[in-house]
C-alpha cells in the first residue's frame, strides 16, 4: 500500500446500498400497481428474486413481471414502456448510501485521488450518484455505457489510470462483484479489496484481494 496514490470505488453494493435501494423501489412499485392484493410481501420477495441482484436486464425483468404478477383484472394491464418509465423515475429516487459511505470517501480523499467505475446505463447511474449527492466527491467517474466498455474488460480500468495519469499498480479498486470488480481490476494490474455483499466468490478466480470486508466502514482502518 506504500505506493498507493488512488482509490477507485464501484457504485452498486459498494457505495450505494443496492439491496436497500431496490427493496424500497419494489415496495413503491407494488403499492402503485398491486393495491388490490391483500398480502403484498410475497410479491416484493418475488420481484427481488427475479431481479437477480440487479444483473438482469430491466426490459426482460418487466416483461417477466407483466407475465407473472397478479395484475388487477378490473384495470387494463400497464404497457411495458410505462413500467420502464416508472422504474427510471422511481428507482433513482430511492437510492440509499451504504452506512458511513460519506465518511469513507472523505477519508480516502485526505490521502489519495478518488474515482468511481460503475457498470450501467448512463442516466440511471448518474441519477443515483446525484440523488446520493456524491458526484463532486470524485476526481473522475466512469459509467460503462458512456465509456462504451463494461467491467471486467481491462480497457475500462485502463481508462481510469489514463484519467489519473497513474500506473495501475498505484491504484486500489474496491467493489462487490468477484468477476466484474475484483478479477477485472486485478487483471488490469490494480490491487483490490472485495466487499462481500450478495455475490459469492468463485473458486476458479485467480484474483487475490488484499482484504475482504463485510461493511464499507471497515475501510476507515484499511486505507
């Protein structure tokens, strides 16, 4: 860690509490469309399962919901584009930071350049970042759609080092996804810290993170 000059974060399930955020969105969605259902809790649980921790394409997710959910047969079923529009407006507004995320970012900024690399659609990712009020806390932010390349492709990590004017081995990457974040950054030459949230570690991965953490605020003692 002696040569470390930059700390780069993932967004979803690293700085943003994606589990809590999507749960809040799901409850709002169910309240909006399924007020006729007496016990809505199983619907919320099912939507969260179908979402696959955010890795399912949202167009496909809402196609499945249109087919599977108990829509009110007294009303016309909403169109797919209506559900997509609801998601784009309300998911962003439900964004929640991880516990002590602001403190961790501020701590990192006292020592290092600080950046973010996140996979996702440009308006959704920046919408969440702005909802959280953290855009100005970073020296750079790379969103995969905007960049034209997704993690774990080494090009997206190389783009970050180019923006910083640093070597990869001077950068530490922190994220929750074993492949997209940890394996991707490791193969690009960066040190890594794995934040264990919902994605399981795969035995075949070659990456060896410096640390594994369960809570973001553990970084206050590590970086």
